C-alpha cells in the first residue's frame, strides 16, 4: 500500500512539471515562429574591416537594382588605391565593382595607378549597385572583399604585383 502512494506522488510530480515544461516549450516555439527570437534582429548593425581601414557608415537600399553605400576612412599610415570591392551575402548579390574605371567622382590617376585614391587619414564614400537586394525586412549579413595597393607602387601601375586583399563584414538593415 505504501508503495502505491509513493508511485502516485512521483507520477503527480512528473505530470505537473511535464505540463509546465510543455507550456514553456510552446511559448518559446511561438516566439521563434513570429520572429521575436530572431538573433539577427537582436544584434546591432555593424560594418567592420580589418585594422587600418575603418567603415564609418553604411546603408543598404533594397529593390531591383539595390545599392550598398559605404563610407570608408583610411588609417593605414599611407595612402592607398582601392581597385575593387565585392559584397556577397544571404540576400546580397553585388558584382565586383572595378574601381579602376568607376571610382567615386571618376577614375583617379595617382602615381600612374588606376583606382580610388584614399589618402591617409581621409575618408570617402562609394556606392555599389547590386543586381538585386530582395525585398526583405530585418537585417542581413554580407561579406566585404576589398582589393588595394599602396599609392607609392609606381612600378606596379595596375596594382597587380602588390595587391592586398582585405575581408570584412557587414550586418545592416535593408531600407
């Protein structure tokens, strides 16, 4: 008789906590379904590049075609020539922009180099046209690939011998 009472108490204990756990799981599932627990909505916007280049501001415009604008500051200790920028990601499809011919304000010629000249300590803006930035509400992530050479490479007029590649990250809301 005592054994049955203990089994009944244990069963009631498990059922009570079982129902409570089931309710918690249903609530968490509902929050996840409606996007409240989407980690990308909880993360702050950011645009990061490796040390030396600083992404001061950014904006992603949705639509077909869409665009991504970046404001970049050079803190590398010397001037650089940026020859190309590529951004790819979840919903981002932005072909490589060749800055040798389409630099902001027209192609620069600096020390016989072609590209976007960014002097040390200066900043500039570039807009990259994307084939499409899907209609999307929320934040999206993209990978930035930037190719540059220093502006003193007079023997490397096309920045091919001493080209450097930097990779960064963009997490921003599509506007």
